[in-house]
C-alpha cells in the first residue's frame, strides 16, 4: 500500500491540471511550465539531503538543466523549453551502512508543451536493505552485559578488517533496524553474535544472508535456551521470506487554487464576484473556506454567497459573491481555501481581500464617560455616494449617523454609549446594509463600596467610603435591619447638651470640636469611575417630624439626599460658618463640580420605597476627569443650622449608581 506523507507547504498559484498559465509566469514563445510538487516523509526536514535534477532528453543523451539541493529552493514554476525531460530525485545520502538514514531514488519522464503547465509526480522508492536484529528477553536475562551482533558487508566475520574500516558493518547491542546499500558486486551480508554466560562462558552464533536485495527487510531473531544434557545454545531464527518494503516518498503537486481571469496573488475586493479553479491529482474530499476564524464547508454544505461547480472528482469551480462578505469583518482580511485529497495531499491558499464593512470597535474607540464612540468603516465601492454608520443598544431602534472620508477610511461619532449594554453596529452604503454587523458589550459601571451596608466594623461604622457625624454625646447613625433581611444604615436626629444634631450618612470625613460643640464635614472621597452615571438610586423608609429645634425652618422637617461628582475638589461645611454651607440652587456653579443632584422632601414612608437622584452635568464635563464622589443622606435638611425635628428618622439601604 502506498504511503502518502506530509506535504511541504509552498505558495502554489496555479491549477495542477490547468492548460492556462498564471499571469505571473514569464514564458518565451517556445516555453512551457512545469510544476514539480514536493512532498516528504514526516521524519525528513526541509534542509535534509535532497537532490532534485531535471534533465532534457536529446536522443540517447540526458543533459542536466536544473539542479536543487534543498526543498526550499524548488520554485513554484519551472519554465522550460518545449521537449522531453526526466526528473530524478534522491533523498538521503548513499551510505553503505547506517542506523539513521534510509536512501531513496526516483525518476519521472515528462513532456513540456508550449504555454501549458505540466504537473510532475515522482515516486522515490527506498533503495536501502533493512536488517533487523531482535533480541528475545532471555538473552538479557541469561547472558552477561556486553553481548552484540555484528552485521557486515562481507562473506565472513573479520573483526580486524571491521576495526580498520576495510569492511563496512553495524554493531547491534539492542533490537533495532539497520540500513544497508550494497555495492553492485556484493550480494551477501554476514551476521555474527557474541555473548558470555556467567557459568558456561563464551557463546557465539553466526551465518550468511545471501542474495540480498534492496527494499527488503531481513530479520534475525536471537533467543537463549538450554539443551538436554545441560549445555546452552543460542537459537538464531532468520526470516528467509522476502518482505518487500513499500516505503515510497511521493513527490507530487498538492491541490491548487487559481483565479479565473485574475491574479489571485493580488488583493481582491469584496464587492466583486470572483471564480477560483480548484484542482488536484487525486479525488478531492475536503474543501472549506475560512473567514474571520469560521470554517465554511463549501464541498458538502450551502454557504450564502458561495457557489461550487463540480467539473469532476479532481476539479471544481468556486465562485465567491459579495453576499458572502456579510459574514466577514470590514478591512484587510484573509480568506483561506483549505483542500485535501484522498491521497493525503493538502493545500492552504490564502487570498487577501479588501472587505467593505464596519471595523471592530476596541475599548479605546469609545468612552463610557463621555458617551461617545468613534466608528470606522472601510469603503471599497467607488460608487458609494451615501455612507452612514448605524448602531443600536440592546436590540432597540437603530440610530444612523453620517460618515465622512478620513485617512483612507470613513469615520462617524455615536453618542449615548453607556455601561453594561450590548451594542450592534453596521455600515450602510447607498441606503443598504453593507458587510458584517458587529457587536460589543460595554463593561458594567463600578459601584460604591458597601453600598448595600452589609459590612460593618462595629454597629456605628459602616465599611467602604462611608462616614457619619457620630460623637461621644450622641449616636446619629447606626446599624439596623435592612429591607431584605440584611443590614442598613439608620439615621436618627437627636438633641444633646442643648443643641440639635441631625442624623447623617455621607462619603467623606467628619471632625468634631468638643469645646465649641461644632463640627466640620468634608464631602468627597476618591472613586475610580469607569463610566458616566446618570443617577443614583437608593431604598429608604422614614418619618418626618415637626421641627421642634432651631429657627431656620418651620413645619415638617425635610430629608435630603445629595450627590456630587467632582474633579478632585472637596467641600468642607463648618457649622460655625454659614458661608461654607452647600446650597442646592448654587451647586451647578461651584468650582470643581462636574455633576450634581439632590432630593429635598418632607414625605414620610412607613414602608421601603426606592428613590432616585437624577444627576445634572455641567457644561464641558466630557473634558474633565472625575476623581471624587460625595453621596449624603439626612432626615433633617436644616441640620447645618442646628434646626430640625427630634422625631425625624431615616433608614437607607442599597445605594446604587445607575449608568
């Protein structure tokens, strides 16, 4: 059975059985072309001793016209004058004896015709004789170490001539194959075994192998045994049957791909319909196209935009239409043909395409803070008069924006890009979708640490960014039972040592002056934003009492929730200095504030309700970097003025930034 071996990959650019010449081949009026495909055994590398010679046959003479000593040097085409030729291939050096290298020879006659590509297949058959020495396990068990078998190219065993190199031989100290190429006048091999028994002493066995032939395996099996009277013998079983070795290297062209009427080596356009000729010297049993990492079985399956016309088992015409590129990303792309035939021939042909379509968005192409995305599209069609980019969030309605030529591509800007959404985007040319629709999932927006208030260092100190105006005289905030069975923050407005103190919770820090019974609250903690929040929601239940301390307000006490996002600026409120107080109506004009929002209300809620603070962004916020955030809650909005109700209380849970 003929063995087919691994194929040396080469960039082949024509059809094996084609009578057409690739436009890249430069031929004179009296020349044709030869394709000498080269295959090799898997154990042979491309830099192995391989000699390929091409002879022109002139009557009885053969004149050498090409010679290659490396597989890598064999060109895709051999341009030759018309006439008769013979190709001869030798693999491996012609060693008389070797444990490592087999020797192959092969040749093939062929004719070169004017303007025609001729594929040439050369079978290189093994020329070596294989001699195998097999040691039975009893040899190692019964004899001392150091036994060996010598196989020499001679009529008898002559250790002196072997040692001097006058006789070629191999020394076998283990079971293995050896390779022999006998001189023309020599047809005999002689094997000689020596060993030593620990009791009986020296043991020897030897014999001839006559009428030795190439491409044949001879096996000598050696086994220790005891004869009846107690002596020992070595049984030598020589397999006299001739085992012909079908060890052939096939030097044959692999399957090929060639463009019909165009040079497939050049870059093609996805808007063109192109036909490729696929051919092989054996029946094709696999034909696929790979694009964008996806394999399309075009031999046995229906693929949109691809039609396959089977000429016969060896030849196919494959037509790729623009519809196929609805599955391919825009830009410079590689479409790969993958072909296999029943004799083990394989070929991979890469075709470079300039694909019209949208380009993939990378994380650097959009900002979840500014909400802008920079789209880029590749336009191939010179007749394109209207170019737009369309995008959609979470399967919703499409938004189209005009694209303009910019540095070889078309670009457009999308707005409203937000965190934790799935965006689809595509190219629209002259009112019709063009190319593959792509998608990107944006990252989730980061949340405030311990926004659910499940982590506490003690019953008065929540973890994360949170702080409160607790002091030794009054506890204004403490741990309580949350809305889902966990914990929450309980804010309790109280009176102490003759002054009113509002319950409070905020991201920032607090400083108490015991001597003056005043306090300083610094709003703002470092926070690593990865997106632009639109609002802040939280759950609460509360009771708003009637103001019974202070004269800043009257009637029902008001609870407040305030959110500030800043460029790193913090704001300190000193209860002894009213000019430091944060006034809701002026938040948008304070330096450093990027976004703000608040709730100021007097409604009471006996059960848990969700509230949302909508954020207002100041002009030019996109150019600023958010660095700090302040989120604050109090059941007594006039607390900075020592004014409020001792009946006011507020439970806060599950604070969340909404992006």
